[in-house]
């Protein structure tokens, strides 16, 4: 990817101008009393509009780095206590962005010598980031990431993206949530939230059909029975499905785990040969093509599946706490339970954390922000305002703190799930191995390959490596 100015996005050019001017001031290249180049020069140099250039200059004024004199321009300030500015990159789309942005704003208000700037970055940026993350010419001091991104970074060289967190964190973080950001006995990101995968259901549709509501003791038999009853066919066209799940890596592994399956053979190589694994995968394909109670997905993007639930096109949906952020202000009743299966003591989940980039300009400032995000006040703020669960056990489990009202009485279901919750990193596969399996499973879910054929292909790949 080229970072020439004429090929960068507006956001990159804006960030580049801000970082460039700030760097010149803090490094002493521009000394107190020096004039910032005129607006017309900055407009041409950074290819930004006049309002955008003025917004950058206004930001530098707010940071105390410059002041403006009408008719003369912007002048570098003479100051002793310089504000340390650190960049926080946050992968988008994210249902937690608004809450994290508020935490950043509150941190900046109480820490006058440190300013955190949060920048949205596309999830696709990581696939081209062979030498670490970069937006224009700006590298992050802090990176907000999910455990799936962490697994990818391990494959590509973790030290290009993150440095180990050596600062002592709070001791009451959930152990398996912390493990999702650990590699080689080193913690690389501080866990902030987690989100177990659950079965959401439309209570209104269940009542309409006179069906018993799902509960935590359900098995696949009950799931299939309810799915059949909820599926509606009009003139040979399915108007409403009983159950839906997207075929993304943060969803389908739960079928295998709940059935007691595994993703490794006895030699610890990727494998789908396990009988229980094959049985679970066959069940997913049967839901779509044999029983016709689940839609056929061409996309593994979770938001696509959840949209069907919002539109009452599926009666039940495999989702997570995090994605239930979308379920507010619905005009029907809904709730959620454990996902049913044959092994009730296994669950699956997603985690979110904040790590420190290898090019961080101030480790002390970065650690201070992480500690702030893990403080009692901010973890309680997350509990009240986000659908994800705070990573600190004392806050998440305490009944003294308010929960997000949309999650209702079932909020504390996570307490039954988290002791047995696994994440992608617990499955024993690298990101590349997992992606290879997913690619083949796409053919399975398209109904052009059988479970046995996919398992055989993975076996052949292992033999060729």
C-alpha cells in the first residue's frame, strides 16, 4: 500500500498533518516563537481543505502547543510542561467504539498532561500490515483489538504489532479472558471486555406458536423441534426461519465444542476427522438443507445474521453479548439462554483488549490509560453502558453496579458460561490453519462438498506440509 499524499484517504492525510506538526513542535524542530506555515501552504502540502487545516490547528491550540494571532498566524508556544499525546487505533466496525470513546474523553479531562486520540481503523488494514499498523505516517501507541486479531498478529509476528505488557495489572481479571491475549507466557494486551456466545430468541414468536421457551437444559433435539415449529412456508417460499447462525469464526466452532469435538488430531495437526466434530458439522449443514430451518449464508459476517433476527425473519439466533447492542428498542420481546448442545460445560466467546504498540512514544502514558480503563469506575461504566461484560470479575459479578438495561434479567448468565468459556486461541490452531479450514467449510455450507470430503482435504494438506 502506498502512502503518497495523493493516494491516501482524507483521514490519513488529516492524521498525518496533525502528527507531523505536533512532532515538529515536540522534537524542537519548531521552537517557541516560530510560525506555523500559512494555511495556504498547509492546504497544498497535506491536500486538505481550509476547514480541515483549521481544525488541525485548533487541536494544537487545545493541546497548548500553539496559539493564534489574528492577522499574523499560528505561533509555537513557550511552555515547560508539554502534553504527551498518544494514538489509540480502534478496529472498526465495533459495537464498543462509543463506550471506548467516552472513556477516552473522560481520561483526557482528568489527565491534563496526557491526551489520548482515538482513531478508527478498518479491520481490513491488518491484512496488509506486514510491518505493523500504519495510518498515513502515523503509528499507534495503543491498539484496541479483539482476540481474533491477536491470533492473526501471532501468525504475522507479534513483535511487529504489540509489545509485552510488563506493568502489573489488576489481579481480578477473568483468567481465560486474560489467556486470550497471552502468548509465550507473556501478556500482550490488557483485556477490557468479553462476550460469550449465546442463543437469542424471539419470545413473541414462541408465544404466538404456543411453544415452551428455550432454557439452559436444551439439547439439539429441542433446538431442532422449535426451529421446525417456528419456520413458516408460504407458497413454497420460506417467510420465516426457526434458527439462524452465521458461518464466521466467532460462531460455528461452538457447535463442535458443544458436541465434545476437537480441531486437532493426535499429532496436534489441524483435523476434522474426530467423529464428534464431523457429527457437529453435519448438524449445521442439515439445519440448512435437510431440515430447511436455517438460512443459507454466503457471508460469515455476524451482522448479516443478526439483521435477520432484528427483522423477525428468524425465531432464534446464535449471537453474543456484544452483538446484542443492536437489540435495543425492538418492538418484540426477546431473551437469551445458553446455546444447547451435548456437552453443557463448554461455551465459546470473544474478548476485547488494549495493547501497546512497538513504536509507542510513552510507555508510562500508555500504561496509565490502560489502568484507567481497568479502574473500578470505568469497568462499572462499561457494565452500565455496553453489552459486553467487563473483564474484571469483581465488577462484572457484583450486583452493586448497574447493568445495561436492554440485557434484562439474563445478564448474569455469563457467570455460568465463563468458567468453561473457550476462545479461538484455545482451539489449538493458528490463524492461518483456522482460515484454511474455514475456506473448505465454505464449500460444505454451499452444499457442494460433504463433511467427509472437507475432512479428507484437510488431511491431505497436513500430509503435504
